């Protein structure tokens, strides 16, 4: 059972990393005003690797359970909203820093004189808002996919076995 929980956790990390990286890379490229397929693919690949590494290092299930318990929020929706915020605060700033750093370095290498901090802060604000919505919407879907092939019940009774009678 423990191995199956770890398997679901690994799958969740990968699925969430891919979806979040794809979405934030696309949003970042569009908000920058200069979309290129090569730039998008580089951004997507780098942010996916970063997200997977974070997902493997940070035990999100344990963290989320702990946050939900310590928050003393009774409603499932309230817990999900809080857990989404925690996940967003863990993943999005690191991904945004890497993506903006890459974009800034590429722009400067082509002769642009763009200050890093305003570029980062604008992108961070957009990414945090978008990331929150994406994480909130996609987490249950990724969980559903991660659970595929994992038995959710105990062993099935043998239907051919005769029931025992207590006399």
C-alpha cells in the first residue's frame, strides 16, 4: 500500500509539473509580447525539470495534509483553497525566477537594456495569479489520472466460495 501511495505521488508530481509548466510558459511568452516556438519549448522544458525536481524533493501530500490539519478549516473547499495557495507559493516563484532569468539573459545578449526586477515582479504577479487558478482546477484531474490502475479497495472476495454458516 505504501508503494502505491508513493507511485501516485510521483505521478501527481509529474502530471502537475507538465501542466503547470506548459501553462505558465505559454502565459509568460504571451505576456512578454514576443512568442516564439523555440522560446516556448526551452521555457517549457526548463520549468518542467524544475517542477519535477521540486515535486520530488517536497513531500506535497504530507505538506498539504499538515497544512489542512493545522489550519483548522472545516470545509473541503476552504482546505483546497489554502492548499492551492501553498502549492502556488512553492512552485510558481521558483519557476518564474528561472524563466524570467532566462528571458532577461536572452534579451540582454541581443542588446536590450531591460531592468531585471520590474520584469520579474510583473511576471511573478501574473504567474502567481494564473498558477493559483491552474493548480486549483487541475489538481483533482491530475489526481484522477494518477490513480488510474491503482486499486482503491481491499482484496475482492471469492464469489465462488460458499458462505460459512454459524450454527
